[in-house]
């Protein structure tokens, strides 16, 4: 099936959903259909990745988006008691009409992303005439970047496990994200994009993938089970997809499925760190389906936005939440008027969600599109995201490494389960760090092209 045929099919499904709202009065049947569309779209993307490596970044993004927005649905349809997994009844998941609307909005975003990406694949067909091999930077540069990565991970471990003594996700939210953390909370906020940027740069500066992956895995082993799944998965997913496009990492569909299953199983242990769950019970219940349910809890912000809009508690923001972070940045640099505190500025969706629910659930790229432009906005914002991801893949495929676009793509990955303000801040810090490192090492981090050398492969 060609890209245009796939766009016609997936686009038609999106148009029917926008026009009809629900395919049938039976929500259960509609949700089964939604799950089938999710699986079909992801399967098609992976199938196309065999011939179009530039789609790899798009494919990985869509897989992560689906895991964090449809994980509960896929677990629920298998007969899993999702309420028991969370140690009680998920009150928000019992609101059937709102949950159904949240799944519909999430699927519209996914379909928009897939269609936008597939169209971009056909439009941006700039391929190198020769297979370009990446000439890594000097060994000294690679070692220095790796050293900075090691120091950053060590600093994070000392602050989290030593100074702050954080043991689970509840304590992390209470201590690390509150004023009581003081300077260490600010340092943690900087360390996350710093570790991600240095990991990205270290991988691209070295011919050997082992050392930077080993250092990052030390961070991941502690952070992931603590509940910081996005902070681990998103930088890792971005780096892996870039390596696949470059031809330095060969990832078959079976290896990809095995990796996804391993991540799901690891995520199922999140119950231990979210609450005081018995370890033996968690081990008995560990499975890929359980892990999907754990990640799928990120659907809640979409449910809450649907509730606000349906009840009239909120109206469409028409881009307000997107330009608010830029406005706040300008007012910080040029304080011509007083800038409202981030803790009370309800244009920031993370802040608004905490104010209305009392819990810190992050946010969602689909929820942000929904609260601004409705369901049609989910399709359009998804399409823009898909186009950007494929353009980035094309740039990598041609042997380039655009730092600005790398920061944008990093922000998109973060935005999957965080508000736009968090994604904007993370992307900005990522960009600054990349430019600083490039400047300090005399632009040695930039990848040079060698049109005659053979590919380095998977060294």
C-alpha cells in the first residue's frame, strides 16, 4: 500500500470521526475499532520504515504517544482489571463518556500525525546521491562530552538519592518540585535536559555507542522505576531513532517489539514506587499489559480537558497556551510589565491541572491541542508534528545534524505527556546546551561528512 493510499484511508477515518463523533452508540464497539486503528497505523509505519528510514523518528514518536494515551484501553480490552492495578478505583476512568471522548481526541491526533508524516515523506524526497558515512569528531571531543555526561548523571544521583533522599514518585513530586527543595530543585530542573542533550551529543560524537549508552543506563535504572519514565524514554527514543536513520543501528521489527515489551514490563513495576506496594505482589503482576496500563494513565489530562469543555468550565483557548510561554520569556528578559507567577498563571496547562484536580499529572500534547482548537485542532497539530518529525528524519538521512530542529523534536517527545510550557522550556535548554557544547569544543561536535568512506555500521 502506497503512502497516498494510507493517507486516504487514515484521513477518511479522521474525517468520519470529526463528522459523526461516534461510529456507533455502543462505546465499547467504538473503542475496539479505535484500538484496531491504532494497531493498524503503527503497523503500517513500521512496515514503511523498512524502505524509508526517515520515518523512524515519526514511528517511534507514534509508538510512545500510543503507549501513553491508549495503554489503558489496550489493557482494558484484554480483560485486565485496570482499577486493581492502581490500588483502587480509578474515579476518572469511570466517567465513560469523557473517557470515550478523550480516546477519540487522542486517536484524531495520532491519525493527523501519521497522515502529516506520510505526506511529508512524499513531498520532501531529498536524498543524498551517495550513501554518506558519518565522520565522528575527534576522540578528545567525544571523551570530553562523555565526561560531562558522566558528571551530570553523578550529580543527579547524589542530589536525588543522597541529599534529597527521594525514594518514590510521590516523594519526588512533594520534594523535588516544591520550594522546599531550594537550589537543588532548580538544579534538578536543569539536569534533565542537560543529561538528555549530552547523551544525544555523546552518541553523535563517538564511533562507539557502548560508553554513552552505559552512562545513560545508570541514570535510567534509578530514574525509570522511580516513575520518571518520560525523562528516560524520550531522550532514549529520540537517540535510537536518529541512529536508525543514520544507519548506525539496525533495528528489526522483532527487536523493536522485544524492546517495547521489555519497557512495558519494566514500567509495570511503577506501582512499587508510586505507593508502598509489596515487592512480591508487584513481581507476580509484572507483565507487558500491566506496564501498558501504567503508562496509559497519562490519558487523564485529556479526560480532564474534555470535562472542562463539555461542562462549560472552560472554553477553547485559540492558541493562548502556546504563546504564553513565549510571552513569559520576553517579560523575563524585558520586564516592561509585571509577569504573573507560574504557580498562578492558568494559561500554563500544568498549573491549571494541578489547581483543578489537586494532583500533578503532567499534561498531554493531545490535550493541549484539544483545549486550544478542539478536535479539529488535534488533527492539525498532529499533522504539523508529523511533518516536522519527517523533515528531521530527512535531514538526518542526508547526513546533516540540525541542532535547532533537534531541539524542536526533543520538545515534541517531551510534549507527549507534559504541557507545552514544559516542552518549550526543555527544548530551549536542550538548544542552549547543544550550542554551548559546540562552541566550547570549537564546533567539533558537528558531524562532518565523508562521501567516500564506508559506513561505520553499528560500532
